[in-house]
C-alpha cells in the first residue's frame, strides 16, 4: 500500500487559486499554492480522485524522489538508485518530461535524455532489454523538474493532460482548452447559477467548449468519465505496477452514480455561432461527449449571428452569458474588432438585463469597447498569451441603446417605424440632423436617380463620422478622435451612431460597414485593411461598379467625384482618354460610355487594375481599344510614351509611400512635375482635368502662368457634399 505523499497538481497560470478551491471541495486539505501548481499531502486515493474530478488541473504528479545534484554524473546516479523494475516492465514504453534548467542542464531535451539513459541502462544491465521511448501515450510518463540544483522525479498519473476529456476529435482545434473554460465557469460561479435554474448562453460558441464544460459542471459529471467512456481509456497510472486498479474501479463506479443522479439538474445550455462549420464541429463534440455522457439532449446549438439576435432564447430568462470573442479578424463581420465589441456590448445591454455576463478577451484594453463598464476583470493565460475575463453585471430589466445594426433597404426613409426610448439630447440631435439631411436631399436623389451618396459628414462635433449610402449598404467611417477625448466616450458615441443608423434607415445588421479613418501620414490612401473580398455592385449614372466596404480603406467608388465623372463622359466622344492614378477605373468606364476612341488606364496596383478591368467588363467594355497598364504614374509619364491624348484625368492620392514607389509621394510637392509631364502627352487642343482631396492644396502659381487653368471646384461639388465645399478641389488645365 502506498504511503501518503506530497502530491503536485499543475495548472495554467492564474488558475492556481481556483484549483486549490476545487481540491478543497474534494475534501483535500493542507494545500499549498505554487507558481503554476498547487500541492498537498495526501493519499494515492486522493491523487486518483483529482485525476477523475479536477476540471482545472493539468497534470497530477506522484513523487518518487527529490535530491540535490551538481553534476550530470550525480543526476544519473540518483535516477539509478530507484529500482525501476518496481514501476514498469522492460517490454513497456516510457516518456520523460523534463522542465527547468540550471548550470548543468541547459537544455531540457538533454535533461530528458540523461534521465532516460539512466533508466534504460538499469534495465539493460539487469534484464538485457529496456523500455522503448514513446512520446504519445506511453505506458509510464515520468516527470523531472529542476530548480537550482534540486531535482524532483515523479510519475505523471494523468498520462495525457487532464484537459483531454475525450470528446474532442483529433484535428479539431479550439481557441481555449477545456480546463481553462472550466476555470472561467468556476470563476463566474456557474454552478450556483445552474442550481437556481439559470441558463447558459454562449453566442460565439466555436467548438462548444463552454457549453460542454457547463453541462458537466451543472450535472455533477466528472471530467474523467469522458476518458472512461472511450473504448480504451488511457491514464498515466494504467500500467504502473504500483497502481491499485480496484481502488480506481470504485472511484469510477461512484462517479457514474453521481452522474446519473445529477444529469437531471442540467439547465438549458444554448450555443450560437455565425459560421455553420463551427456549429457542425460543436455538434460533433457534443455528440462525442454525449455518446458516453448523454449530453446531447441538454445542449442546443444553432447558427445565429449575435448581432442579429432580437430576443432571448425560449425558456432562458436569466443566467450566465459567457463568450470568447475573437482576438483578431472575425469572418463575415464588418469593420474592425473595436466595432465588433461595441456592437456585442449593445446586444448585451439590449437583451441580457439581469444576466451575469463575461467576455474572455485577449487584451484588457478592449473591455471598454463593449460600452459597459466591467464590474471586475480577472487575469488568465491562454497558453502563453495573457488574457482578461471581463465581467459585466446588468440590472434586471435595464434596456440600453440597441447595437450598431446594419443597413438601409430604403435609404431615403426619414421616419423610423419605432423610436427607442430614453434618448439623450445628443442622440436626438443626431437623429434630427440625419433626417434633416435626407429631407434636403430626397427630391434631388429621386430626380437624378442617385443611389450612392453621403447622408452625414461630421455635421455635429460630438459625432465625427461620415455616413455614406451605397445602394442597399451603409458605409460608416469614424474619423480619429483627438487624443484628449476619452476612449470610453468615443466608444459610447460610436455606439450611438449605430443605434441611430438602425433607427433612421430601418436596417438590419448584415449591411452596415464600418472603418476608422486615421489621418494620413505618408501611408497610401489605398492601403488594404482586411482580406475578405466582399464585393457589391452599385449603379451610378447608368453604369455599374463593384464596391467593397470592408477590405480596403476606401470603397472603390469616390462618390464625391460623381460630377467630375459625368463631365468626363460628356467630353470623351471621339477622344483618346488617359486615366492616371486610376484606382478602380470608374472614370474610364464613364469615358468609354461617352464614346472615347480609346482609353488608357494607369495604376501601380495589380489589385486595382484588376478591379478596373472587372468594372469595364461589368459595363460591356472588353476590347483592345481599352488598355490597362501597371506602372508608377510618375515614372510612366517620364518614359517617353509616344501617344497623344485628348482628355487626361489626374486624381492622385494626397500621400503615398507604396513599396512600389522609390520615394514618398506628396501631391502638394509633386503636382507640378505630374501636370507638366502629362501636358507633354496632351494634344494641342486637349484638356487635363486635375483633382485631389488635399484640403490645404494650392495650385502652383507657375502653372497658372504657363497653362490656361480654371478652378471648377464649386461646379463639381454635388448637393450631398455642399456642407463640405473643400472636400476635393478640381481644375481644368489646357495648353496656352
């Protein structure tokens, strides 16, 4: 019979105190906290209990020997002092886990090799054969830890990490391990909520880890039963010669009895996910767990976007909302992670009043983006990544501003179907201003058959955003706030904007897109933001254009250039047209529609040239008279290109430092060179239309002396931009 020993249970960082509390509930005392572990003096039966019942622990280590050694020879000899034939047979397999370093052991692989050699040499000397080394599920896993010159040698009773419950198929990864999910649920006192009949909802359930762990906790189902339900359960003690299999059998039987008595107590547990593939994986994991543990009937999983939830799940009136939102890009969600968190926060306030809510996030700073002040924040580690559990508490019945929902079916609708209650004065002012703008624009939009326009442009200083309508979609750009404005206030105002957009435009969450526009400081205005390639077709002036609201800083169609493009179409008949800094080629489409003899479209980006090609093809222009050239426009203008053009459109970015350019481009500094070189390609009676969006731009006086120039900015500012008369500037330039 094994004597009591000081047993070590390892844990993820910042979960040690939860593990100690868990062990206390198992009847274990004399618990000491360590770094990434806890230890206690206990029996072998208690060690096996931890293997069966610990939801938070990682490994259970039964000590064999502790010793001091200052050389590799001493280390080797101390290991050989153990009679290893009392623990394992020669025909079995072993694995050595070595942790820590010192002046002798500078490499953990070397340390493991040294321990293995000592064991193998002992078997060869005594039996003429030795155990094989097997990294995956060995018959005996041996752990050696060194700190300074003190070595601790142990049997790893858990075998595989205790987070392995047996319900996750190989090849299926999860953003957080089972024991971390269980620690979070313990931190949120989920068992107390479940005892009161409260539900659990995970609206971003991924592979279903929170759901399964919550069901097992509420149903008093030992996590070790997941392994026991497998056809060949694997434990680190299974083939240890000192293991008491009868004792283990009694513990297993008792655990099954507790499961049978407790599973009726499992409340409603509901998971949602935006992606059907995640729903399928989660259902598969629940099914695997259910095959042995019967969880299928207790867990409901559906495909659902949390941002489109309008009511609580049936039968779930109160409980715990817990979720692990992405630390980075979320597929099929518009805008950046700050917006996503803001919109989730609005849904929490709208639907989950009276619930406890917890978000497991990668950066504590993101917690403020939910628009709800965290009641508490707890530090955890997901592997080596420091994370935060942000805990929110909503009072019963509290209803907040609705979330940033998404888009306009009737973009000119000015009266909402139903207005939210208790609006602040600022929010009401924003509603009034957007409605006023729409009323001002309505007749013009209808008369000109315009479906892409600006509805709001920082009209109120508190709401520094631009709201653009693109057919059935709405694109919101937030201008970077001054540094003296608190982040929480910026988040709250952005949340106001989305609630107001939803109300005024009567919209749903799949058609509003968001970006934060920062001041350009040498970066290209065409910089790619994300990578989802979501394109939408819109119409303007009888032409079709592909637009993209999530992947790039701009959308692919500059709606403030609407009049300039129309002007190009009117002047293009029988002309050779050149489009420089062409972007997505919308001006080229207008020139082709106007009857241009030929068009030449120049841009340095393959991405935008391909976009331009697709725009041309979308409008039926697909022949040799329309050329697309990839080149640095500044270098190309100096290349000695022989062809003369009758109509040239130049719309350069304000700044660009693309890797494809040798130098940083500055429109104020470089516009003289561009215009003069373009004029060398201009026919005698030709025309240059020069435009840019740099509000501080001033045309060089020398150009005004050498060319016939006319500032036509006022004529090119359309009704939706008249509140910002210097949104762009435009000149007609001809040879004298």
